[in-house]
C-alpha cells in the first residue's frame, strides 16, 4: 500500500472514537480521493472541506500537515521534471547544431617508367698485361659506353641505381679462374644519380665503368658479363 494511503487510513482510525463517527469516516475517504486527483492546491480544498466537517474531528491538523508536505513533494518532483526537460532540450539543440561537409578523394596516375638497352658497354680490344681501362659515360674511344632509353611520364624525375664494385665479372670459357675472368668496377652514369624525362617522356641514359688490369697470363678470347641498371620514379 502506498505511504500516503496508509497515512490517510490512520487518520480515519484515530477519529473513529469521536462522537461524530460518520462525519470523520466520510472526511477520511474524501481525503483519499483528494490524494489521487491532480489538484493544483490541495491545501485550500482540504481547508474548505474541514470547514464544513464536524468540529470534533481531532485529526484535522495532522491531515493539513500531511497534505502540505505532499504538496511540497509534488512541487519538488515538478522542479526535477522541468530540469530533466531542459537537459533533454539542451542535448537536442546541440544535435541540431551539428555540421558536416564533404571532401574529394584524389589520385594521380603516371605512366609507368621503363628502360631499354640501346648499346652494350664495350671495352674494345686489350693485350695480355694491359692496365685497367676506364670508359666514361658518353666517351667514344676504341670503346663504347652503354646507352639506354628511359621512358615514362613527361617531365618526371627518376633515380638511377648502378652495380656495386665487385659484383660484375666478365669471363671466357665458363670462367672460374683468375686467368679466365676480368672484373668491372666503378660504374658511373650520365645523368649521374638522378634524371628527368623530357617533354616527350623519354631520356637517354649513358653508363660507363672501369675494366680491371689484364693479367700477363690472361686467357685469350672474348669476355662478357651482365650488369643491371635500375631506374625508379
């Protein structure tokens, strides 16, 4: 049973011993009805009710105090409800003030870079016991440097990677001995380490290197080896 209903029934029981029993009982039941109605000012209505009731109703002061307390509690509940409503409205306002925008996803695709051999690196003819021979990029002296055509995106810069020293060996007859192998060192290029493709998307790359000295016992024959040149955007 709800607390305020128990209170009202207690008031009724306390007054059942009065001389005006029926009047007290009727007033208590009217009080219960009053508690469950949406009355704006219950205290004023109860005062009007008690004015017409039996003067011997000894619990009237207690009832007035109870209803005054209940009215204060209802005001507090109303205040809390209004505060909650303001909080919800504030949250809704924040949601309504949200903003959004868009952005584009971009991608530029360039033509793939490629390299093609035009001519080999040729150190010409040497005799047993000859010293080291260098071929510079672009030089033309009884020997010829290697040349390549680099193709790709117009005006695009690229980097050049050349073989490391000791990684390239020319050999004859299958190699395997000092007399059947000749080392190639000091690779250089023109452009040096970075090139830029022309307006047509091409550029000629030259590569030179130095052949090691020939041994006095160097096996006569044709020597060859393979080296790799890499270009990257």
